[in-house]
């Protein structure tokens, strides 16, 4: 057998036992009666709420159940597809109405009378510029 070193210091630790929580047999019986009464009250409240929910939603139902058509995955998927198609149709109708509104509010372009090549009856931008520059230069007569 081997003897080791044992050292004690003056460290104080907070204990989880309290002299106020320690119970005598009589106090334990009184506390048990209080708890028993509290449990009876909670059961009575639960029964009252249960009876109220049964009257409102029916026996055995809580009121937050899924509707019958959403209980199965296949019918849920069908409802989701129907909702998506309705949303897409609504968006398409709104886009068409917006397009029709834009078409009626804009003026149509006049038909082009000249071909893609420069038109001889209409001066090009460079001709117009030259004309305006020449008209602004002083002449010998002025």
C-alpha cells in the first residue's frame, strides 16, 4: 500500500442543499398535498379545454389538421400545380394587357418614303451643315 499527499485548503464551495429546502416528514406531507391539489387543478383545466375544443372542432380533432384534399402528397402536389398555373396565367394576362396598353399609347412610325440609300430630294446631314455654314459666311455683296 502506498500513501500519497493529501492537502486541504480553505476553499468554500456553494452547496446545492439548503436548510430551508430540507424537509421534515410533516412538511413533506404538506408539500405533497399542495402538489396533489395543483395537479387536480391542471387536470380540470385540461378537461375543460378539451371539452371546449370537442364542441368547436369535433371529438378527437384539434382544429389545426390539414384539410382533406391536402392530407395526401399526390393531392397536395395537384393543388400546388393548379395554384402555379393560375399564377402563371394571371401574370401572362397582365403582361398582355401591359403590351396592349403600350401599343395603343404610342404613335405608329410614318412609312419610310426613301430607300435605304440617300434620298436625292432630302439633303443629308452633311449637305445641311454645308448649307448652313455657307449661309452664315459673309458675302462680297454685304
